[in-house]
C-alpha cells in the first residue's frame, strides 16, 4: 500500500526586501505523524507546472494564513484586514478550483476553508462583529450536523475547538455544492463539505495545533486514510 503524498500550499511574503516561501511546521508534522508524506507546493509566479504538482499529490492540505483579497467575493479592503500576498492568493485560488474539480481529497484549515468557499463562488464575512471571540486561540464549543463526515470521525455532535480568525464564511452565501456541517454558538460556520466528494472538508479551527492530541489524530488520520489509493 502506497504511503499518500499530501500537497500543502504555502505562504509567500517579502521580509526585509527578500522573498520567502514557508509553511508552519505544525501542518507538516500533523500530516507526517498521521501517515502521510508532506509535499510543499510553492506559489510560483506562473502556473505552468501546477498540473504536475497536482498529479504528484494524493490529497491536499490548505493551511491558514492572512486575509484573501476581498475583491474575490465583492467586498472592499477594510482597515482590519491583513492581506495575503497576491501570489499566494491567486495560486491558492487556482489550486483549490482544480483539486475540487478533480474530486481529490482535501482538508482546508481556517483561511483554507475560506478559500474553499471563495473558489466555489461564495462570500465571506470580512470582519466578525459578533459577541463571541474568535481570535487569540480561543477554545469554544461547536455543534456538528448529525450523520456528517465529522460525526463519523469524532462519534459525537459537540466538540471543543480552537479559533484564531476574524473572518468567516457568510452563512447566507455558501459556495456552490458546499454544505455547512458545523456551527459555533453564534452561528458562525465552523465546517463545510463539498458534496462532490466524501472528504473535501473545510474546518475553521486549527486542528494542526489543538491541545487535544486525539482530536488531531482522528481528523488528520481520517484525511490521510481518504488519500490512500
């Protein structure tokens, strides 16, 4: 049985005048420790070889990060936003559209889930103004839809998760073929599935660094299992 190769998108930024491409280690460790081989997909200036990267990968992990260009979903830039570099934004958009269309397994985390919604034509809440705190690694409960992939993974309909975000999927504008399967108490979407594939899953929290090791192993283990051919 082949060990699955997991393509991970990566960040692009300019630091002290020099370009950097990087991935936080927690994402790499979560894939490796649960049976996958992490494979970094760089946001190159052109997409000439993007299909080659996709062909090499058995599944895809989309990581969190800064805010994607709100023009992608019809909003203006707000003072509260810290924008992702355009190279990452448009690379992630192309990559997400392609892997969803190919029915490849996907686990999209935080901004990754937001990009899943954008790529499917949905909208985001550009800045949360709710009474619930969703930043600074805040741990809170979520409710999961019964008979969903998340209830199959966790065998329960309530979870404690760790949030670190100020944007979210607009529950009034989910993307085409996306279904919201978990919500926070303030009704902010916490998980979505793409209905073309059992494991094209987006989660708003950060399972790659959650304190609950069993939680991390259940979610990443299920994702990696779905990637085995």
